[in-house]
């Protein structure tokens, strides 16, 4: 029983670390996408950016989406937008890999 538990813990740590890397990459590119393509939009409370959006802009914006290639195009991230500064806050990530 102890061997099963010991073998399971490193696997869980690896999977969680891998997911965090994917989420961080997704969020970084989504922020860049917002800055380049959406920040000029006025009167918006939230913005949603999908993986498909990033893929369509990947050559123009030089995104390296290799870590996200096994994720579904409907994966998305939603940010709240501050009214006055248009800065992003409170990201909600729905990554489907």
C-alpha cells in the first residue's frame, strides 16, 4: 500500500505543475492578445479570449503554442476589465486539455 501512495504522489505533482505551466502560458498570451487587439474597445466589463483566438493570431503575434497543442480550441480565459484604465484583473481560466 505504501508503494502505491509513494508512486502516486510524484505523478500528481508532475500533472499539477504541467497544468500550471499551461495556464500561465495561456494567460500570458491572452494578456498580450488583449493588449494588441482588444484594449481599444470601450465600455466592456469582461473580455473572453479563446485558444482559437490565440491560434488565429499566433503568426502575427509570435505566440509559441506548443504546450497548448493538445488543448481544445474552446479553452478560454475571461478577465474583468477596469473601466477607467482598461487593465485586466481577476482571470478565470477554463483550460480543456
